[in-house]
């Protein structure tokens, strides 16, 4: 039996949308386009170029790199 609660990186998505004013699909598309970079390179890019906090950037990148897009 599941409690229906979203877990893992996707649990951050509502907060990301509220905080940064863009749908998660926007961030996923940006990160997906950065092929050939490591997880942390993508996180650092989101933080430096788009002002995302570490946890939010990490959640988006983890979701993309897990192939859940």
C-alpha cells in the first residue's frame, strides 16, 4: 500500500516551480540539453547561471540523469 506521496527528487518540483516561476519541464529541458557533463557540472551551472539553490538544482539533475524525463 502506498501513501500516494511523491518521493525522491520529484518531491522538490512544486517548490521549484513556486520559487523560480518556471514549470519543471523548463528546467528539465535545459539540463537535458547539457549532454556530456557530469551531475555536479550541471548542478553548478544551474546554480551559477540560473540562481537555483543547491537542493533544487540537485533534484532536477538527479531526475534527468535517472532517465525519468
